[in-house]
C-alpha cells in the first residue's frame, strides 16, 4: 500500500524544495484563446465520464511522451468508510479476518472522527491490473492528481522496480488473498476461533523475520537429479581406491557425535523455518504460517522502497499534470488546487518543528527525483564533480535506470546530491552508549556530505532497522529445542518485547526455544532468554 | 485502457468482522472500562455509547526490534545552528537521539481510546442477561393495536377510495369488454371498403357503435378501497418506579449502591422498550415523588414507613400509568429497618394489589448487618411470586452480580 496522507499543516511551511524544482513549476494562463477549446473540463465536480477523460489524457502523456510502462489500471471510486476499511486490511482489497485489523480500523476511525487525521487521498495495490482507490469526496483536480500519482507513478514503479519484479507476483496476489481468506475462515469453523487466532498472532509477531532476502535455489527436476546422481557415481568410481577400505570405521556412537549440526547454516527466515521444520504443527497451522509468510514477503519490497516509490509517484504526478497544463488541457484554477495539495504532501518539517515525524519520504523522494532531472538538464560544477556519469545526460533514462535498479538504501547512497542536503539542512546525531551526551556527527558542509549521505542511506538499510536474529541450531535428535542467535549490531540490544515474541515462537515450535545474544565478535552478551 | 468502477455501493462495513473480533478478544478489559463509566454517569445518560480506553500494553502486538542503547546515528532535517562536534544533552525518557519515533501523533501512547456504539456499550454491559417474561410481554400479552395498510379491497367507505387504482381497473375493464366489439366493427368497416356501403352493413355498424358507447366509464365493480387492518402491537413503553428509603439510616454509601442498582435496571428497560419513564419516590415516614437529583442527593431525616411509598406508587399508577398500556417495573432499595405493623402491611399491599399490575418488582436491601434478617426482608420473603425478587448486598461489586441473578434468563422459566 502506498498512500498520500493529508497533512494538517498550512501550506505555508513549505521548504525550498518545492519552488526550486525544475521544469514547468509556475502555472501561467494559457496564452492563446483557443486553449479554452482544449480544456478537458471546467469546474471542480467530477463525474465518471470526466474521470475517464482525464485518465485518457494522462495516459497519453505518460505513455507516449514519457514512455512510462504500466500495468493496466483499474480505478475504483469508494466512500470514506470504505477507505477506512481499506486501511485496516493493510491496503489489500481482501484479507483474512483478524483482530489486529479491527484494532487498526478502530484506531483510524477514532482519529478520523476526531479530526486528528485526514484520510489518504488514494490507495494503490500492487496487482495486475493495478487497482487504485479514489475517494468520492475529492474534487476533480484531486482525482486527476491521484490518477497521475497512483495509476501512472506507483503503477510503473511496481512494474519496473527490481525488488517488486523479484518478490511480488502482481498477477496472483488478489487470487492468493481470496484463497487465504477462505482458508482462514474454514479453519476457524473447523478448529475454532481461538486456535486460529493464536496461531496467526504468533505468526504476526514473527512477520518481520519471515522474509527471504535472497532467492532460494529452485528445486531440481527429476532429470537434473538423475544427472547429478550419475555424476556423483562416476566421480566415486573414478576416485575409488582399495586403500580406503583399510581405514578403521568409526563406531555408531562416534558417528553420531560427528553428525553435522542442523541447520548447517544459520537461517534468517524464521517463519520459513517454522513452516518447514516445526515438529508439532498441524498441517492447517503450517498453511497459516505460510499465508502470513507470503504476506510478509509481498510487503517486503514496499518497505524497502518507500522513499523511491513515493518520490517517483510524486515526481510523475507533478510532471504529468504540468504537462497537461502546458497543453492547455487544464486551467490555472485546476493547477492551483493541484499545487496546493502537492506542496502539502512534500512538506518537510524541521526536527524542532511541532509535528516532526522523521524524514518525510514524499519530500525526500520527490526532492531527489527532481534533483536528478536538474542534474541532467542543468548541471552545476558541483554536480559534474559528484555525478560525472549522469550530469548533462538524458534525465528520462537516468530516472528510469534509478527506478528499475535501486532501493531506498542504494538510491540515497548513490544519488543524494550535496545541493539537496543543503536544502534539507540535514545533520546527523550520534548516540553512543559510551558517551554521556549526544554528539553532532556531521552536517551539510563540505566535510560532511559523504558521511551524511552514508548515514542517511544506512538509516534505510533493513539491517539497521530490524535486529539480526537467525536460527542457529535445531536439536533434532535430542529435546527438539530451537536456538536462535541475535547478533548485536553495534551493541544495540533488543527491545523489551523480545521475550513476548519468543513466547509466540515457543507456541508455534512446541518445544523449548532459546534466544542467545552475541556481539559482533560472537562473544555471548547478557543472558539467554528461554521459553518452554 | 483503464477501467473506472464505482464501488461506493459495495458493502461499507468490511471491517465489521475484524472490529467484532477485536471487541471479543478484549472483552474483559472493555467490560472493566464500561463498569468504570457507569459510576460517573447519570441514569438517563447511561444508554449512550461512549469512549473507552484500554491500556495499550494489553493490546500491543510484539515484534523483535532494537531497544535503547548501543551506538547509532540518525539523520534529521532542519539544521540551523549545529556544527560538527557539538554536544547535546540526551533527551530524558525518550529514545536516544530524539529519533524517528518521536511525534507519532498526539494521541496518548499509554491508552488505546476509541468509541463504542450504544449497542456495543449496552451489550458489554448486559452481556448475556435477559429480562424475565420478556418474550411474553413482547409476543404474548398483546394489549395494543395499530392500523396498518394491507393492500386494496373492493368494498369500503368513500373516504378510503383509491382513485387511481379504481380508474386503472375501470380502464382495464373497458378495454376488455370493448375489444370484441371493436374487432367486429373493424371487420364491418373492412367489408364496407371491400364491398361498398349497404344498408345492412350500416345498420350493423350503428349497432356495434352503440354497444361500444354503452360500456360504462366507471362501474361499481371497478371501485377499490384502501384496505387497513388492525395489527396487534406489543407495548413498547415502560415505566420504572424507583423507591428508596432516605431516612437517616441510609448512608451515602448505601445510596450509591442504590443508584447503581437503579441504573442497571433502567438500562435494561431502555434496551427492551422504546420509551422508558422514570418515577422516583423517596420516603421517610412520608413518601414524595421527586426528580432524580433530589432523589439521590437531598439529605432527609425522619423515620421509616415503607407503606407510604407503596401507596404513592399505587396512586401514581392509577393516575398516570394504566397497567394495560404500560409495562410497569418497580425497584425498591431500603436498609430494611421498618417497625411495627409496617412491614406486614407493606407486604400485603405489594403482594395483593401492586404485584398483579406489575411486570416485575425487585427489592434490594442494603443492611447494616448482613447476618441479621431485617423485618422488611422477613415480611417480603413470604411473597411467593415469579414477578418478585429480593436480594441483599453490602458492597459495590455485588450490585452487578445481584442484577444478573435477579434477571437471569432461567428466572423466566
């Protein structure tokens, strides 16, 4: 899911990034009088016919002029209650029932009714066809903005970015969720609400560690397996030597001792390990584990590309709609409303301003995307020095390449320019356990650019966000206990919830589960948590 | 090409089942929150939904994450005056580094607050309780009727004439009766054009036209009248009498118990009836009808004559609430101290004259000494009626269970 949130700030607190964006940033009245004939519509009320017309116009520009490659679009108009519903089911149009979605729904509804939070203008689902929700309350310019943002921005990102290509199957997700929902409902009927809820609770607790980051090798086919077997036999035959028969054999117990530990290498996908190896799980529970694991995997690319994805979509709604204006297809009033929302969305508050909630991915992403275009179109000496490869290049190719082959971490590490760091007034604070005070590590100056960029990129590195916890050992022949190892990243301990999560894992595993912590040199730290 | 779909008419309550699951899971916590709310509300305000809070830690979903400590850096925007190497005091309490987690919406982090609808509030409140004789009251003892439309009928009074329907029937009749004649007429005219006019054909035509004219525009059989029937209607209003002894021996604490008891009863009734009226009767040695505020808060002094209150109740019923039109409930709270002939007379009045008119009467005693059987309780305990119940409570926590007890489903059997 990705969504533009309505910020409740006045548009006055807009940082410099918005105005300085290159391209057709200031709307001007169409010069020729005949332009009025080309207007798609006037007034701010939308109708279904108008939505279709705008979509067509935006599509023409996106596909023909800028060559955006997209899935077909399915635009759905919904009411605000339905938007709240869509929030609750993590943005999927259908999901299995669970209390935590109810909690999410209640929380959002409460905040919305109190007026503490606006609703997202849109939700877009990474599926084929790409489903986007528009809210019926929005005015026509907003609908056009959302169509450009979701149906062409996000959509092309979903289709192009390597993480999405590798990890999500846009054709199948909706069908899979239909299956998952039905399966969970059936399980509830057969095994009772409580049992199903318990299992899903436990899976949810482990969801952040239920993700593959690398492809597993595809299983061998029968013929490949046979070939390999023949090769091995041939090898053994060639290597055969009578002398090996004279070596005394080990006794059975010695052989047992020398048995290799299991798993041979640590496993980081805890849910996968549970699904495949948990000794006590019923088949239906295994399937539930699998469902949540699939869901976690589906959302994995979204978490890794928040800045890029939103930046890409925001850049394109801005570019596409400005192009509509250039063509005289929309009037200045339309553009003003679009720009008002646009600036709202890309507002970045300073660390000391009220309502600061970290770096706004829309602001950073949009800033970087339009900065890339600027570097290509009108590079300064500094840009030529920092980005010799792309300065003065074709911005469409550069942006397209970046969109396809990067995630947040690498994108920032590669493309964040000194100019943007200055515009954002970025600075890094070091919080070291050994020091009594915080220290300003680096700021947006000549000495700090590289380090600042590395630190910001690291902030989007999954390893920094999620503790490194892996399956170390499964005592298959003994008490069936499972040992996890947490390798501390720069001395950062686990939070207080670890023992709770461990209880959940213990419930799935059915036997003792231990969690040991080691430092970066594999020396044990603290005590071993144990459950069961 | 894109497809635009209107989904606004789709089910809007997709999350209802998830919401219900959430409420079911946290029923215990919610019940507690609801019970706390009861203490703070006036009786009549009680039947609204409300905002409840439950501790966030009870509903959190744990996951592995980094805790405070260790080394890390965080990048923030909006630098104004910092230079590399500047030192800042560690923010107290929060995450080191004033990190990204700050300012995640102003809503309190300690409790999860949300609104319960009226239905959810009440059903949490009452859970599996059921008023006795409810089924009978709703379906069995029907004493009220309502006129309801029931289509059309061929007979009736002129005031109920359905003009449109009548004319429509008339038109149908005219078409039906006229069509064979018209067919004949057509045939004749065809003959005239084919064979030329002849006196025989002319006469035939004149006859047919006359027949056609004679079909009446409106006939008695066309008339339709709006049909109305009397349907039995359960009585949807109730009156609840709150009787309380406010003599000096009733302390504030006991009044608080009483308030809770009345509240619960009131809530029950509002759930079952469209309209519920409250009548507050307080008594010392003399009974008065008062408003809620005076009922609970005005200090009074004097002796205790229970009979006076029952008599007043009887008068009010006779005057304002004929038992054929109202479901009457009574609830009495007293510490049970009554003297002389009063308990016995009260029992007689209640059992013989009042109870036959009432749906239910509950007596709640708040004795000073739970061991001792009070004179009033002694007298009341001899009333043997399925519409009557007595209980004795000394602590706040007992009120709710008592109510459950009094109105348990099985009691109706």
